[in-house]
C-alpha cells in the first residue's frame, strides 16, 4: 500500500478532457483559395495545449478537394483555415467538425 501511495504522489493528477465543435464552409469558395472558419467548442478546454482532429464532409470536389488546418486555438474554440484545392468553385457547402483532446 505504501508503494501505491508513493506512486500516486509522484504521478500527480492527470486530467483528460475533450470537446467538439462544428462549422460550415460556405458555397462559392473559389478554386485555389482559402477561408477561415471559427469553431466554438461545446465546452471550454482548460488551456490551449490540446490536440485537434479536423474532419470535412464532403472532402472531394471536381479535380481536387478541401484541405483544413487549425491556425489558432483558444480555450473556447479554434480557427480552421480551409483551402479549396480544386480547380473549380465550391458548389455545395461542406460541414466541418473539430475534435479537441487534452
């Protein structure tokens, strides 16, 4: 029992948290251009040292698709920069989902 207590004191508390947020990439995004989408999480993160996973649906369009990267983070959400890698204008809106994990 003493060893378990010693181990607990050395490890400390490990806090895990996750949040999810959504956004929309509107129609009309020209081929080769970018847009910023602000995403607000369903609950705030404790700090900005979280990892993110971005999913876009649909991702493909004629001769290309959409690529996304998180360009800034706050405790309340993040900004995702979306690039239309297609040669044509985005004709349908695309849903954006961000999962944040710490």
